[in-house]
C-alpha cells in the first residue's frame, strides 16, 4: 500500500541561534517533523501548513526554499506493509505554540546540535542534514 503525507521542517531564529521544532508522533513515539495527510483535493503546501497548525498551533512565516525534500520509508501496520512518502517544506514559523495531544505526544524547540541527536530515524536525520544545506544556500 502507498501512503503520502506532507509536512514542515520548522525553524525559528532566536537570540541563541537557529532552532528547530521536533515533534514526538503519537503512533510510534518517534521524533521527527510535523506532518500529515492531505484532506480531499488539498494542495501539498496547504496540507503541510494545516498539519503544522493542527499539531503545534504554529504558522508558516516564510518558506526558506523553493525545493521540497522527500522522505521514503516502509513500515507495517496491522500486518500490512506500507510504502510511505513524505514531502517536506522548509520554513520559518511563528505563533503561540500549543501542543495538541490528540496529534502528537510531545514537542520541543531544539538547537541544531541537539536536534541531530534527538531525531529517531536515519532517513529523517539525512533529511535534516539536507534542510541545513539548503538553508546555507539561501
């Protein structure tokens, strides 16, 4: 089975430097980026933006790259193998942070160094490194 989701790799500038928001997903309890499925004919960026808002209360201030990043992985759910693709947008975000427990277990703003150690899966760590490279190019 194929599954497609959309998400945001959310950054903010602070007095101590660049920070990234990681979320701990309710299903699987792994640390990664906010993401979710499109609803109906929703455009990918709209789906990613809505999911960010639903999970964290935050909104996109500025897209940091025209380029998207895609994560691919396989997992099993109820005995069925699922081929998952997640398209991410890199963005500065802002707003009143609010953890939505029905969507995610936990979330934290982290330094770039700390985030690299917290992200659970290697595929997401590679995606994070690519996002940082794209940020350096802008």
